[in-house]
């Protein structure tokens, strides 16, 4: 319920303030004094809508943050006290004062000074609410299609772990009864036993790296010093986890006549591993190209397995590329440097023909979007997933 209330309450708040602001400007510039009085005396009545909307937006946002205080979530939470204080200390008192002055017909210098202050405060709140809406849409892009569906929560058990690259660990998790997902989707993972979370919160979002046909789920992550990941790394087999999902629409397209090109940076390879395994298991006719960028071979998760998959599936081609000058390829032909349009053309041919899927660090995803746009690729055929790296 909070994930439905939060965007709806935020939308109500921003539309209400925008209506106040526009009504004030329009009536002052283009209408009669009687209309100004009517608008000023009507505005306070809408506080019965605005105040609950702001309270619901802030409360649901705090609940949904689940302890996270960094990134876009942290930025949204930092803005909310400013929005609330601006409303309670400036907008509401100003509106009540202006309503009283207008009703008394006192359109003096004090009236217009307070009105100017009200307009400035309203513009500030509209800006901050707009920024929160933008960040909220970015945070929920991967699950937006399912926002009205009740969240499905499952209890699962950690069954094992293994290092799949330098500083990267894959975790095997029991697949809960009734849990089904499409290759490329993601889940929220929470640790019930984690008593104290850091600023990054009590949960993480992980793309499922395993295939839907596998008996277990698999996720992979770069190891960091966060309390969540320390606990996960140290937890013994049999430890309880909580899963919510699956979410996301980074799934293989249906038109097999169009190749799929996956552009992965670092741990962003996980959804493409799942899609490639699923396509192989189901003998799908799609041509699949995975461009996999890392600094060095030892940093590339699942590299040996992906090379074996390439040998098993003639429709799947792996193009591993390493950006460090002294990176030594372990086996097989690889590219050097960052992914470029020329690199894509060498392996794919017509770069405008495929459907593209991009996943990795935010900077890498943005760079690939720009590269594909400059290469003439229709942006509706570019699907992205950004990994924050925590």
C-alpha cells in the first residue's frame, strides 16, 4: 500500500500547490478585485487536502526508504523536511493572512509583500516536489509496470556462495514455492536478522543471475564494506532471507528476426547471464551478442562460464573487452578498451538493426545511451538498467 500511496499523495500535493500558484498569478494579472478575494478566501479550505497529502507523501516515503539514506532515496528524504517546513511556516500562514486581508479589502503594500513571499515559497516547493517526483520515477523505473500489483513477499534460505570474480561473490538461494520470474527480472532482498543497517538501508535490489529453469536462485554482487553485504558474506548456509518481487521488464524481445545486443559493465552482466541461459535452455532462435566490459579478466564475473555457453550455443556470441592497458586475456579472442560504435559494427554489422539492452554503472549506461543515439539507433529500441554499485 505505501508504494501506491506515495506517488499518488505526491501528485496530489504538487497539483494542489501548482493550482494555488497559478490561480494567484492569473487572478492578480487578469481578473477583478472580487475574483482575487474569492480565490484568496478559497485557498485555505484546500489545506484540508494539501496537508494530509504532504504528510502521506513524507510518511510513506520514509517507510519505503527502509533505512536507506544515500543516493536518490537520500536526496528525496532530505528535501521532504524543507518542503514540510516551507508549507507549515510560510505557505499556510501567508495564505491565511492574505485571505484575511483580501476579505477586508486591504490590498496594501503589506498584502503584496506577503503575496510575493508566498509565490516564492510556492515555487520552491513546486521545484522540490518536482525533483522528488523525477527521482522517484528513476528509482521505480524497473518495477513501474507492476506498481499497482500487491507486493509478493517470500521467505528463502541462503544455500551457498562462491567467488565468481575478484571482489565479486555469487549467492545461491532456495527458490520459494510459487516464485516465478522472467529472465532479466530483479528482486528486493532483505535480511531479517540484520539488526543495524547503515545509510544504504536494510535491503538491496539484485537482478537474478540464474535461469528461470534452475532449481535455485542466484544473485551476485561486488563486495563492499556495507553492513548488509558483510552480513550476507558471513552468513552460513540456511540463513533466512526475505525476497520481494520479481520486478522489472528487462526481458528478451519476442521478434527473433532482430538480434539482441547486450552491453554490460561489471556486475551489470547478471540479467544477461539469466537471459542467455534461458534462451539456451529453451533453444530460442534469437541471435545474442554480449559485449562485456571490465578493467581486467579477473574482474569479470562468470567469464569462464559465459565462454563455455558460447561454445554450447552457436546463436550466442561473447565479446569480452578489457579497459586496462596491461590486462592479459586468459583465453579466447577479446577486444581492448571501452565499447565503441566501431566495435559494435565489427561484430554485429548494421548497428541499427538489433534491439539493445544496457546494464551497469550509471555512468557506463549513460555513455552507451549516447553512443547508440549518435550511431543512429532508435532510442525506443534501447532498454537500460542502472546498477548503483553498493
